[in-house]
């Protein structure tokens, strides 16, 4: 009888231990909910707001003919490359000190944006010609060299007047970003009118710091990729890149007028500014002042490119 009692107690004990062990094991194997950092939460809220804004916009694609669709695609390509150029140019310029960061950002934004505009416009033009009956007057377009765009940049800087700022100031963008937008259009005018020169005369138009930045291997590497990249061939991973991706998406799919562009730019500006003013975004701040100016550069060049192609 005692043996039976001991056996029963032992059996109950072992069964209880097994259940406890399974319970602990089950708890351990359950997927744990990831705790998001304040940075991640801030980024998600910013992007969620922009996604909802884009959804609220009326699609303009169906109401536009092929030319208008290509035109919209062109101006976002200009803006993307200006944004990318400001980022990379500023980084390259930083190797030469604080002044180099500013000069590199301006040079990269203006030269990359204008070059992308020229190359991708002519690519579309060549596609149009290839699909039509051959025109005996048609001549293959020769793309200007980086040296010619650099020379045009130097000349354009010397020709800016106060009236040129009117478009950018209407959007309440900072003066440096607006300057890059102005330079974008002026470079295109100079190159398009064949007002460039070749030879040693080009070099004398740039100061030593501009020359060092523009001739830097990293500058050349990114510049050489312009013909093969429209904008965001890969899904962006960084917050500012994601914001600009959504911005260009809104412009390309929903912008049919200057009023549309004005509305889109001002909304995106408000979200970017809000990210720096709300207390919940202060620690840490998801967008730095430098990143804010780089994004404004992309917006400014998009606005100036819109004006340029609308008038040409």
C-alpha cells in the first residue's frame, strides 16, 4: 500500500514538473513583441502621414498625354539628382573643411541636377525620333562633357540677379536651396545655347576649392552614373530618401499645374518642419538641419525645373 502511495505521489510530481517545463518552454518560444525606439516611432509617423497625403491627391496621369507624363518624369529626375548631388557634393566638400561642405553641396546639386535634366531629356527625344519616320535634318545629340557643365556652373554663378529668387521664395525655401534651383536653369540655358568653351579657359572660371571638389574621384564616380539612373531604381532605406521618394511620387502622379506643385511642396515642407518642432521628435531628432536643406534642394530644383520645361 505504501509503495502504491509513493508511486502515486511521484507520478503527480513528475506530471506537474512536465507541465511546468512545457509551460516555461512555450512562454520562451512565443515571439516577443519588438519594442520600437523613439526614433523608429517618429520615422513611422512621418512616413504614415505622407502616405495618407499622397493617397488623398487626385491622380493626374490618366488625364495627361504621353508628353506631359514624360515631362513630369523629367522634372522629378532633375529634383532627385539635385538632392543626391547636394548630399554627395556636401560630403565630398567636407573633406576640405566647413566651407567646402557648402560649396560642394551647391556644386553637386546644380551640376548633377542640370546634367541629369539634359541627358534624360535628350534620351526621351531620341526615343521619340527613333519611333518616327527618319528626318534628314536630325543629327545625333552630343552630350556635353562634365567640364562643360562645370564651366557653365561657374558662369551661371556670376549671372544670378535678385529676380531669379522669386520662384523659390514663393515656396519659402532657404536661399541656398533656391540658388541651386536657379543655377540648374541657368546651366541648361548656357549648355543649350552652346555658350560653353573648351580648353584651359574652363579651369580659370572655377576657384581652387570648386576645382578640387568637382575633380574629386567620388564626384566623378557619381557623375558617371547619371545616364543610367532616373530616380530610386532601388527602394530607399534611409528616412530622408524615403521622404523624397514619396515627394517625387506625388509630383509625378498628381501634378498637373503650378498650383498642384505649390500644394505638394508646401505640405511636404510642413511635415519636415514639424518633425523638428514637436517635442516627441526632439530626442532624437530624426531629421538634421543639413538633411533638411538637402531635401529642400530637391524641392527647389523640381520647382525651377517645372518652370524651365514649362517655358521651353
